[in-house]
């Protein structure tokens, strides 16, 4: 239901947005008596509350024969009923860990985090502890084993990469999680990222469109398939903030939220993110052959040992009050220092 069916990367990277996953599938019997769809599901999922199922139906996560079902739908014989929820089943224990969180905003329904670079969002391959989810489990007082029937740790509404910094939205209850996730699906979330990319973009602003899927030749990467033969539709709008000659500072606004979307799209148009080791930005792509320039770039890489990408703003409608909220968090020091170095270098080169 959310923007994509994500096949999680086999790496320490996270996804810009969580997709929908078929958690449960039921086929009604030939002799099925007429029954409301929420009651039908409840009878087959005894450990899940009817209230939670009703929330899922109301938010559009329950399908009958492949189509979204209304709460009033009456299940008929041989109907195929599926529940697609906006998070993946964990399959592992989540233990609370006292990891400091930079909390931008919190109320009874949601939590907004300023995620530092280097923090993995979800436990997974190579990272079974020390993640943001472990920190949230501690902060919210939640602890579950891998067989927990009530997947309460599916509270993250979206994800950002391990080495991307910035705003991350967390739901604190089922109602908020389903409502906020639907906003991502409906493209009613406002998000802006700040990125430093290689090269001098030709236009001051533009839109990048191209299906994104996993690279068949390297499962750690994703790539654009312009003919639409693979992947899911993806749209990124960019606008130049400042030009430094060999690099450019840009604002990127997401219309969709595919895996590594900004990183993949900027690489696709020939302007990979500065120091993005996954997409070739961790080497000199523009500039001079002078040793001093190489030393300058190496110094920048040392100051910013990650891709130059920061989730700066996030706007959404509060799930309880209906009020439109907007938040902004400043670009972190590591990225700011490199931007300033490029600014000084650019001004010096013009003299």
C-alpha cells in the first residue's frame, strides 16, 4: 500500500520508505456463511485485536480478491482475503538499548527524530543491535521476541539510509502508524533533502524520472531502467542552491520514495553524490590533475566519510488533530564543513 514492495538490500543500507508486505492470506471455505470482512479476519487471527484489524481495513490495507475492501464488505465463499501492512515482519528479537536520541518533537501519537549519520535504522544483516529501532524500544518501553504476534515494532513510517542524516518520523500507536503511512502512499508528505553532488548541473532546476530496481549485476546497488522494464516509477525534483564549479549544492524533493532514490537518480544524470561509495562518488570525478586539488578532495572525504545527503524538512498532517505540521533540522557539522570548504575553494579559483 505504501509506495513500493521493497526487497531489502543485502547490506547495512536502509530504505527511504517502507513498502507494503502481504502478512496474511486467507481463502474462505466453499460453505462460508456471509460475514463482515473484519469479523472474518478476526476469527482467523485470534491473537490480533478486532480494533487493529478495523484500523487496517479503514486505512485500505485489506484486500479481497486483489481489490481494496471496505469495512462493510461481506465475505463470500472462496474469497481471497489478504492483509498488506506498511512494514516488514521482523523475524528477530528486538531488545531495548539505551542509545541517545535527538528528539525534534514528541507527543502521545508520534515522535520525530533527527537521525545522525552512521546509525542503522532497522536490525538486520550485520546489525542485530545498536540500531534506531533498539533505541526506540528503550525509549518507548517496548520489548518483543521474534515470534511476537502483535508486530508493535513496525512503528517506523519510513526509513533513511544508514549514512544519511536527518528527520525520521515514528508512530507511537497503531492508529498513527496506519494514517501516517497512508500519507506517504498518497504523496501528501512534504520532504526536502540537501545534497552535495559532483559536477556543475546544466539547469538550475529539473525533474528526474525513471523506474528504479535492484541492479542485476550488483545486488548492493540500485539503478534506473528508463524503459520501465524493471522496477517502480520514481520521481525526484531538484533545484540548485549554490554552485562550486566542480560540485553543486542542491535541494531534492521526493515525489516518490524508492530505495536510494536520490542517490540513484543523481548518479543516473551524471552527478553522483559527493563521497557516495555505493554509486561512485568517493573518487574525484571533476576537477584538476594538480596534487593540491587531490589533497583538498581527500581532506573533504576525511571530514565527511559518508554520502553528502541530509533529510532537512518534513511536513505532514497530524494523525489525531488533522493539523498540518512542518519541521526542519539544520545540516549537520560534517556536511556543513565540507560545503564551506568548497565555497572557499570556489571563490579562490575565481580570483
